[in-house]
């Protein structure tokens, strides 16, 4: 990975599966963190489940929420191109692109923070709440602190790659003209 500068923002022109998953996961994280802090510390087990699900998506590409969203007509931007058995949604796992690394890092971080909130201090819930808020912010604006950190370290994004292939000219468009 070659370090770079600039700001990385995911596309926000429509609500595709992955963007909607980030929104739902962020809202669930915020709700479970709040319930853990105010009602009963055992609600943090739900945060651990979200963390394990995020790690599973990063490693296998399978996302339960993504498959439910597909049933509602959402389309993927990171989904596998080859057909899957049962027309299930799987995120691409051919390489470790930036967005896939986000799923892994978020899952590991919130799982560890959740365990620490149970065995050490409930103040670790502030971190899971921050991650939940950051995920909602990411889904709404396309900007993510962690995504930019990984981007600056050189991780190549798949949703908005730096090296996009050049568009072939349209037969009705004169050569050299850009759409």
C-alpha cells in the first residue's frame, strides 16, 4: 500500500445495499449501546453480535441484512458479480479493498470494546456509541474517519477507486467528447 493524501468519500447518490447496511448497523449500535448504559449491561451482548456479524461479512461476504435489503429491491455496489445459489447477496471477497477492511476493523473494535465494558468499565460504551454515530454519519454523508485513515495508509477503495478505467467513447458521441 502506498500512502496518499486527499479525502475519501463513498458515493451517496442512491441508497445501495452496503450504504443502507452501514446506516442500520449504526442505528442498532447506538440503540444497544444506550440500552447497555441505561437499562442493563447485558445489552452489550447485542453489540458483540453486531461485531461478529461485521467480521463475518468481511471474511465471507455474506450479510444477513444485505440479503433482507435485496428482497426489498435494494441493489449492491460491492456485491459479487457472479450469480450465487438462491440469488443471495454476497459482498466481493476477491481482495482486501478499503470498504471490506472497514467491516473487519469495526467488528473487531466494537467486540473488544464491548467485552471491556463488561469486565473493566462501562465507559468503554462511549467508544461503541462513537462507532455507531460514525457509521450513521458515514451512511448519510459518505465520509468516515476510519475509511480516510485506511485510505491515507494506501488501502484502495472499490466504491470510488483512484484508477478508474477510461470510458470508451459512445458511437453517437464524437471522439474526445466526455459525457
